[in-house]
């Protein structure tokens, strides 16, 4: 009973307090609610601002640009070449005989018509003397025939000699003159053979070592090659170009090996020596083979190269660089600025308003680190040379 009474008293106390709170709230001012609403609003605004992500600012890529310019572009081709002497003459014995003397030092410079070898001349001297004597005898017979004809002719006019006598005299005179001419030809031939026993240098140049020894039988029945004389103050550089090179040259109206007064340049060549140094003189192309070798698809080209110091030796192999063409006022761009995709090439052009434009271009030949642009660019435009990988067509960019 006591417990039950305690619970009833407790519930009565709680109920009286709740009623008190409710009465208090009801009696509270409307200002309280206004303040509470304001506090809640401020809290909500702070929570929203603190939890809201910051706006992402657009990042403008930085690029490096260059202004498109024009310049004269020289296009070169490189080919393996061979040095050849301008004149390479074999000194040979033209008559048969024993070699008696050698009148030069091997490897030295000899002048034209300088005596090099002496072949035993006695046999040819005797033949020349015999031909000279035969000529003198025939001249004497011709003079006698002329005198006989001069005697017969007036006698024939006086009817003191027959027609037969006159005809015989005329025939004897003409036959004697023919013999004189034959003897003169024999003497000339024998004297020419005698002169061949003195072997002279056909040109001025450097002579090789002798190919025969003194006392050797030389000439038609023996060893005929005695030495070689090389003229190398000017040498010839020979190399081969491909059929494609020819087609490209023709497309540009450049005829390799032919002079053109309308050109402001000449197709000159430079050569690289064995020590990788560049030869100090340049040569000009003076000949191109008019036909292509069907087996190799190439044609021969020749250039003339000064060689006053004899640095170049015939037979040397060298690397030839040939000026193929000069593209005047060509539009050129750095090769690194060109982007190639499949079969097309493009470049980024930065407009005056800072917008990058993807421009497709037609490429020409490359020279060094530059590339010729045939179509698609104009001088004065700005192109992106570094940082283009960060760009897209129509995107804004700024330059360093």
C-alpha cells in the first residue's frame, strides 16, 4: 500500500512539472522564436558554405610561338662518289725494240713532249736511210724521163718521131713521178717509225713508276705499256643519281648537267675527305648521262673539281654533296612544330585573339631542322612550336 501511494505521488509531481513547462512555453514571447529561427538560418548558411566545393577555375595553357617567315632554302643530296683524273694517259711503245734508256724520275712532274724512254733506233734508222736513197734514185729516173719527153715532143711535131714514141715517153715520165711519190711515202713512214723510238710524254702531269725494265723487248710483239701520266690539277668527281632525283629535278625545271642562264645558282658539289673534313674547293656539275641504267635505276653525273695542291688522288672514294635546288622565298617552319597523324600533317596557329587553330598543311622537303610548307600557312602568322600537346582546336592559350 505504501508503494502504491509513492508511485501515485511521483506521477502527480511529474504531471504538475510538465504542465508547468507547457504553461511556461505558452507564456514565452514571440521574440524567442524569432531569435531561434535566425540562429538556425545562420547555422544552415555556414554549413552550406563550409561544405560547398570551391569552383574550378579554367586553366589556360602556356605555349611558345614563332612567327612564320620566308627564306631561300637550299636542298642537297648526298651520294657516294669516285675521284678520277681529268686526263689519264697510258704511255705505250708504238714500235718494237729493246728499251735502252729511261730519262725521268718516277712519280715526278713531266711536261708535254718531254722525252721519257729511248728504244733502240738502229733498225729504224737503217730503214729510213734506205727509203731516202730509194727516193733519190726515183727522183733521178723521173728527171731522165722528163728530159726524154722534152726531146721527143718537138720531134713528134716535126714528124721525126712516131706517136708511139711520144706515148712511151709520156708513160715513162708519169711512171717515174709515181715512183717518186711512193718512195716519198715510204720515207715518211720509216721516219715516223724512227721517231717512235723516242717516247715522249703526251701531256703534262705526274708520271707513274715504269712498267718495264731497261733492256726489255717492248712494242707490238712485247710489253707495250711503259708508264702512265696523270693530269690531276683538275679532277673529275663521278657519282650516280637515282631516277627519282631526276624526276624531282625535272618537276622544278632543273636540268642537272646543263647550264641555265635564268638560274641564279649553279648545281655545285662539295666532297668529304676520309678524315671527315670538307674539301675547301667546290666543283660544278658539267655532265649528266642522258640515259638511266636499267639494272640499277641510276644515271651517271660528273663534276669538275679544282685540285691545285693535289690533295685528291684518282681512284679515291668520297662522299659527294650536291646542291639540287634552291627554293626562293619558301615558307619554312621548325620541324618540331609539325604534328603528323596518319597521312595528314597539321600545325597549331595562334590567332590574334589568343585562340589556337588546328591548321592542316601540305609539307615540302626538309632541310636541317626546318620543313618547307607548300600550302596552308602565310608569312607573319604565329605558330605554336612548344606546348601544342596541351592544346585543342579552339582553345585559348597564352604565350611566354
